[in-house]
């Protein structure tokens, strides 16, 4: 059995603390702008040539804060379903891609959809909810890729060990949870150009596209692929 020290070492090596710290920084900045006054911060950033690059630090709701904390659980399932030597890479991808893509989604929204002005200044769209939306997109693609790999092996005549079945059930469960969030609880396909919806659409689409490319290029191995018991049926 793993000792508490070895478990913590495994968590560190997987990069999970980096995701937690990175998202805590985003949350801390959101709370700081809440203290300053989100409307004031948005106006001040809108006066800057590249103020939109800081759009995700502006507080928009407590739901966003909860979403940034909650999605770390989804990341954990994806990261620990990956072979150990690639876990840190997956964690870094999830951390930096979601923040980058959320920022890009905000910039695209500002460029093509936003026309909100105050005192003659075009205001930037702001809020970190797009970070969680890009993250869910990445999670959905990564979980779906893992599930398809399992089923393709089963169809080729391989038997599944108990651990493979457990990972299949876990991946499917979290995939359904993620899909429920983006299509039911926080549907991004609402026919409106409001940032809370169109911004989410953009972040989700960018997250899907980027992660499909990532999965295609890197082809991360799954932890269950090295387990005994996944053998060809006779």
C-alpha cells in the first residue's frame, strides 16, 4: 500500500498542485477585483489598448468561483487515467490551455459581438466562466478519447480486466456529468449574443478544437493499458 508520503509525491508529480495553485491565483484576482468593484475594473481595463488580455481576472459571479474549484475534480480523473510519465504534461495542458483559450474567447467576443459602451468607451467582456467552459471541453474530449480506446480494444476481441472496467465506468460517469453541465445546467447554445452564452460557446469550441489536436498529436497512454488482465480473447 502507498504511504501518505508516496501518495503526496504522486500527486505532486502529476502536477495537480500546479492546477490548484493556478486556479487559486485566478480566483484570488477575481476576489480582488470584486473588492475594487468589477464595473470600475472593466472600465479601466477597457481604456487600455490590451485590457482584454486581463478579462478573466474580473469577478462575475460566485458560481464562476465554484466552477473553477469544482472542475479540478474532473481534471483529477483525466490526469490519473493517464500513464504516470505523461500526467504532468496533461496537467500543464489543462491549466495553461484553458486560461489561454478563455482569454482568446473573450477577445473574439469583443471583436465580433460586443458593442457595449460607457462614456464613449467600448467595454471589454469580462469573467472567468470561460475558463471553466474551456476546461469542460478539454475534459469531454480527453474522456471520450479514453472511452473510445477502451471500446475499440473490446471490439477487437480483448478481454477487460476489473481495473479496465472500473476506469470505463468512471470515465463514462464523469463524461455524462460534464455533458450534463454544458448542455443542461449551463447550456451554451442559447440563441443570444450575451457574453455569458456566446463567450461560453467560443470557449467551448476552442477547447474542443485545441484538445482534439492535442490528443491526435500526443496520443497519451492510459494507465489501464499496462495492467494485467487485458488480454486477447481466445
